[in-house]
C-alpha cells in the first residue's frame, strides 16, 4: 500500500477523535478530570518524545545539503505554533479545570470567540495532517510516531473544543458536525503535503523540522506548564511517570516497527 493511503487512513482516525466530545458530556466532572489528568501527562511525553527522538533526527537526515537551515525551520515551527495558539486559536481546549468558571463561561458564550476557535482548530488540524503525511512519506515507524503524538494531544483538545461550541450556544448535534468538519481539514493537509512533496525538493524534511519545532512548543510551553499546576506530590509523581511513559512509548515504536 502507498504512503498516502497510510497517511489518509491515519488522519481519518485522528478526525474521528473529534466525536469524543459528545461522550465526554455524559461523564461526571470527577471522572472527566481523571481522564484529562492522564491524557495531559501522557500527551506531553509523547509529543516531546516524538520531537526529540524521532522528528529531529529525521529532519537532520532529510535536510542533506540544507542541513544548516534545519534549526531555522525548527525555530519557525516553534514560532508558528506559538502564533497559532496565542493569536488565532483564541481558546484552546486545555482550559478545563485551570481557570475560574466565571471567566471560562464568559469567553465561551461570546460567539466570535467560538468561530475563532473553529478557525484556529481547522488550521491546527490542517497542519497535523501535513505533518502526519510527511512522516509516513519517510516511513511507517515515523508516521506511527507522529500519529500517536498527535492523537494523544487531540483527545483532551477535542473534548475542550466541543465544550466551547456547546457553551457558545451551539446544539450538541451542531457542535458535533462543526467540530468534525474542522477535524477533516487534516485530510486536506495530508493531500496538500503529498502534492508538494512530489514537486518540491526537501519539502518533507522542511515539514518534519517545522513539526519538531511545533511539537517542542506544545510540550514545553503549553502541556508541561499545565502539569506544573498540580500541587499534590503524589499526583505530581504520577504525572511525571506518565510523562516518561509517553516518551518511552514513542522510543519503542522505532523497534516495534523497524524501517
């Protein structure tokens, strides 16, 4: 089977994760907190592991004569994701449990923030699709690594995004449809990556380096700081172990699925 088939299949699975929000509404607050507690720590480790142990080495290898520019692409990825999260993706899904409820409700009920969230989510998913496709063009192990990292980051994010739409006056059905449409931009990203990789030299290497920078930003500037909000020693230790487990899982994928 072609790399594009694997890439599109992977991004479709990622897109289906957008439907998880409707199931989260049936859970109690306590149960949802426990699930997000695990996902937050594990996704931080898997994303950081994917960036440092897999994407960065692949980017350096693919850059070839442009290796001197690899750090530039990594920096651009870091800055690009920072801009997206800070100025476009106005309300990110990881707010759950970390802001006073009155502030959250106030922001959720303003419709322009809701639509801005959808726009940011669509752009984010488009980039995810590009990254996953570029990773599969390198090989199945790299593609699986990127897919796992993105998936564990998407789960808590999609729960939050669905909540934003519902509290922003969308019906559950409408929120589900809009969130899924936004998630499907990842498929467009995969085909976009496939098109340019065929006609642009070093395109895959550039995208992988860009993704590495973006993943480092997500882990170090967004997820890990949220983990540091935990004050209980035992819970903090559990978070750290889950964080390490996420890194180890990414590292092991290269052995389970060799080139």
